């Protein structure tokens, strides 16, 4: 195994701050995906269904008043670049400094990358934790 693939080193990728604020919502497992999230202007949204729930991450501005999101307003950070499926430790390397700083996260993975959501009031602390651990954070 090369050093690049060693546990934790995959997390040393730049993080890019996404614009806007995000909401995290939980719906019953049999709920249909909400139609209001599917529109051309939505930059990022994610829907995941398990046997126990339907989870949604979306721009908080898209949230209708009738939907009660999870507590908190969230900012999202995208791990820059395409992450190969065999790269080990990306999320561990990114979340370890936040865990040490006692900053909770919500993580969404896509085919190419990962998004790390941090509560708005904890963003400054998250950036300090990441930069202190050698990560680059870009706007």
C-alpha cells in the first residue's frame, strides 16, 4: 500500500465552501421524494431512503414552511477532486480534526466526492480545526 492510500492521508484534500445554507430533513420511510426539491435552480440536494427513513439535504431557501427540518442551519464543504473508490481514509482524515474540536458533522457522499455539512455557528471552529490539521479550505 502506498502512503497516499494509507488510512487518514486521503483526507488531506482541499475543501471548497459551497454557497448558501442547507437544511437536513427526515421523512417517513414510505414518503415520496418531495417534488419541491426538483427544480433547475437547485445547486445541491441529496435524497437517501433506508427502511427507516427518507432523508433530504437541500438549500434552506427551498424548504416550504410546512416542512420542519432537523435543528440547525448548515454550511456545506465539498471535498475537491474526484475521489477514487479505493482511496482509504478520506472521511476519517477530514472528520478527525472536527471530532477533536467537538464539532459534529453530517456527511453526504456522491459518486465522485463527499460533502461535509457543519452547523453555521461552528463553521469558524471547523475551518480552524481543518487548517490546524493541514487542510486547505477555499471559498
